[in-house]
């Protein structure tokens, strides 16, 4: 029995040269990719476990090794895109010296992500893509970005006032709506013109 259990564990650990945790990570990424494909399509909507498994070419058994529900997958997909955008924007922001160039660089990084893969932009900003999970995630992202925007406006040595925070929410909301309109071709602007407009909006020019 001990030998059989040992052999079974070995099979779980390595298969076709791939470790067990590597296989789980690969299948998880397949599901995330499938969710982004479904949610970020121009006619995207809600997803189901069955539908996303079909898109990923995996069985439900493999879905549940990484996610508890379809909502759990939607949240993870959104969080992955937000993390990518925030990492890129933070890096671009930190490379500049004055506030305008910092905001311009951060906005440019955001636009590059959503323009490079418009599914990601639709997931973040499309008004036609709605669910309770996305609404919660979008609210949290708006809150975080508004806090960053308000603090950037007053500097690190001061505390943002209620008026500063209110203005930041207004600007972040405008930014999201403008990016959504641009992605849907309701606003005709070049990439550079869009970045300039978003920068002016965020810093109140």
C-alpha cells in the first residue's frame, strides 16, 4: 500500500515533464484567458462554469481546483487586469519628476494596456458589461484611484480634504467614461490626444 501511494504521489507530482503545481497554474491561466475572452468580447456578458470550461477546453473538475464559482473567476480576471495596469502606471509615474509628467506617463501606461488588448479595457470600463461582482470590483478600483489622485494633488506632506477627494472622484469617473467611449469609438481621438485629454482632466487643467 505504501509503495502504491508513493507511486501515485509521484504521478501527481510529475507528468510529461510538468510538475503538479505547474499543471494547476497552467489550467488556471487557461480559465482566466477564457473568461477574458468571453467577458471582453464586444458582445460579452455573463459567464458560466460550463461555458468557460468549454472555451478553455477543460472539464468542470479542473475549474473547481482553482475557483469556487463563476463569480470567483470573474473577480480574479478583473483583479489580474487591474494589477497589470496599476503596476505599469506606477512604474511610469515613478520615472517622472513633476506632477503633470507623472500623470501623463501613468495615463499613457493605462492606455497602452487597454489599447493593446481591448478586451481588458471593456472588462474595466464597458457600461454594457455589468454584474454584481464587477460592480463591486469597479467601485473598489475607483475608490483606490480616487485616493491616489487626491493625494497626488496635495502632495505627500498634506492630507487630502473632503473637497480634494470629491474632486478626485469626479475626475476618475470622467476618466473611466472617456476611456469607455474611446474604446467603443464613440470618441474619435488619437492615442496621444486621448492621453493629453485624460491628463488635463485628472490634474484639473
